[in-house]
């Protein structure tokens, strides 16, 4: 039943006691979204933007401008060990060099840890999370003889809920998903939907090292920032299931999603690490200026002929309603998500 998950999750939301300031924030998000299109670009400051990121940013900016909306910038910098010094400055400079200016000040997830922690405690007190003691290594060992597990098998779900440290280690906290299909509105890629128990599983929302998981922070931010449309790379398609699940548990309506195709070579193969990781430095080393780079990024999607030179704003002016969607849909994958990809978002 398509709606069973949504219904049960929404009714459980009434059992959550979110503090008034969080409810106010979520309500403000609903109001912002109702005023019109609000997109966002959410890089992690782990290094320079590569070619695929640059193209996704260009698509997000174009879509927001074509729809007369706003394009916000959020820096996903919660996973501090992975952050690289100077990466955030480089990301902002690269976007501006390409002519992709964002609206308002950038939002930094590292400044919002209090908000995520408050939501996490409300979910915990509402009985929708459980502590998990399974380590990454243990799950990998279990899966070894049969190939990778596609989702977390729920080992700790029915164990007594002990919160504290055991053998010096804190538990991770997982969202216990009820049965049912998680669906979302997908604009560019294959239809948005995953079965909760067999394709998403009980997602980690706080890691054992205490870091708030990407899925929780992202779900809360899309709501609180009033994002109406999430445009991001196709590699995050499967992350939408857990994020929509969190939003439903919070009693909220998810935004629409548009997953932008990954950069592939002529034969349709995803680019290797070296080619794919080329950022603006690589383009500049080849002597390309901003209009040439915008032209190359746009030509790779079939939006303009190869060799075009134009600014982001000129590119926007060449596009008619629906051009972007048409080009992106033509390049969408046929379906089927690798088991490994899904498990990646389940590990503590
Ligand atoms: N910060 C994530 C990344 O750079 C993207 C998050 C998102 O767009 O949801 O891969």
C-alpha cells in the first residue's frame, strides 16, 4: 500500500513533543516554501568541487532562476574529520567565478548542532529510535559470505534499549521504520519510491562517534530552510528514502526532488576518479575562462552545442520552459539501485 508508511508516520508525529522553538522553525519553513520555489546547493567542504558538482550547481541555479525562485547555499560541514581547510572558501569562490550567486548568507550545518540534537532527543523520547551496538566491521563480516547486505537487518531493534557506554563505546541511534513504501515526487530521475524495510532499513541518525548523521541534519534543514525542491546528484537518489522517512516522522511534507545525472563518458560509463574529479583548476589549466566552462558544462547535458561560450545568465536566457527537464530526463537511469549504494547510507 503506497500510503501505509506516510499515514502511520504522520500519526506517530503527534506523539512527538517538539519544543516550541523547533515547531516555530518548521512552520516558518512551510511558509517560506509556500511563497515560491526555493532550491539549495549543499556541498561538503571536503575538497574542491569536481566537474559533476559544478554541473549540478549550474543546473540547480538555472532551475531556481528560471522559476523565479531562490537558490540557497548550505555548507554540510558536520563530519569535521572529513572537512579540509580552505575547501569552503574554494567552493564559494568557484561558484562565484562561474556566475552562480546564491541568495542570503550561506547556512552552515556546524552552527546548527543544537537544533539537530533537540530533534534527535524528541525522536528518542517519542520512542521512534533505538540504540544500536553493531559496528561497521561486524556488519561487513556478517555480509561477507553472501555478498553485501543491502539494508541493516535490525539486529538491535528488539534488544533492551540501553543508552550508556558499553565497553567504552556509545551506541549509534537508528530510526525504526514501520512497514510500507516511502514515496517522493521525483522530477528528473526514475520514479521516487523505496520499500521501507527491504530497501531502506533502519537508518542511523546519530553515529556511535556522536556525530549527527547526514540524513537527520539534511531532513531537518530542508524543512527548516523551507526548501521546495532539492536538486542534487543522482548518487544521492537512494538517500532520499531515509530523509523522507525522517520528515514523515516529524509530521512534515517532503520537498520535491530532482536527481541530476552523473557525468558519464561517451559510452555511458561513470567517469573514473581522475577524470571525474577535475575541478575548475583543471579547466583553468587548459586555458578555459568562465564562459567556456559554462559552455562545456551545459553542452555535456545537450543544452547548447559543443564549443559554446556563454555566461550562466546568458545560458538561462537561451532556455525555454521545460528545456532543462527534458534534457535531464533523457539522461536519467532506467532504475535499479546497487545494494552497496543502499548499504552505504545504513552504516553507523
Ligand atoms: N553534502 C552532500 C555532498 O556534498 C550533498 C548533500 C545533498 O545535496 O543532499 O555530497
